[in-house]
C-alpha cells in the first residue's frame, strides 16, 4: 500500500496504517533527533513525542513531503528539549556509554563484514562527528543534519525550519566550515582523502 493511502487511512483513525507510517520513517526521525540532541535517550523521547504529535496533528497535514512534515515536527521537539535544558540543566547519573547506548553501537550504524579494527575506527569517527556537531550552534546543527545527513534539498530544509533558502545556504556554509575545522583535530580518524595535507618544505 502506498504512503498516501496509509495517510488517508490513518486520518480515519486506522492505527495499523499509522504504525506502518511510523515503521517507514522512524529511522530518519530518530537520526534527526539524535544528531541534533546528541544523546540516545533524549533522541528516543523526542522521536516518540514527534510521532504522538504527528498522529494528533494528522488532520493538519496538507500534502507534499510527509517525511519533511515529520522532520519539521521532530526538529521542533528537539528545539523544545534544548530550551528546557537551558531552563533546567541536568547532570547524568551515569557516564555516557555506561549501558553501551552512547550512540556508537546503534543497530543502524552496524556495518556488515567489517573487521574489529574497522568497527573501532568507525565508532571513533562517529563519536568525533557527533562531538563536532554538538559544538555547532543549534541552528547550524539542524541545517547540517537536514541537508548533509537526511539528504534534504535546500528548499525542503527551508520549509522545515521556516526560514528562507538563503538562510539555509548561509548557515550550511558556515556550519560546514566549522565542522571541517573541528574534524581536523581528529585527523587520524579521518579517511586519507579528507585529511588536510601538510605542505611540503
């Protein structure tokens, strides 16, 4: 059954149809939340909140990209969570990774057929990328995740964040420069093609 048909059924209260929509989009929605918030538990909460909100607001969906509509909802949930943290900062009771859920061992990051050394390198690179994302201002981070991680075009990203396309281009260019500078400090983890070459004497 196609997505449009599932949406029509879900609008009529068909929970099975909505669950099929959730299954089709949950990985992308979770990835958006995780890359913006940087924590698995917070991303899971934001993803759940986003799908609950989507179900309640399904009548307000007016067509176009359903994926984009969902990403707008989860991005707003992330903004809400970040604002809440500013008002009431919290300290974790356990160090990151205490239960092996710090983001590097997520099932969607597993690569088939890799050696243990490659798995370690991939996990370290993923951690470095997330650390650099976390250093970005949240408005830059959201745009990088939408365009470079989710593969959205500039117009779709602009619709999601409710800003002009020019703002997306500007934020993305600045964010990419900051990411590149940050990742150079993890140079040994980068593939050779991405490392800055030292100038010959």
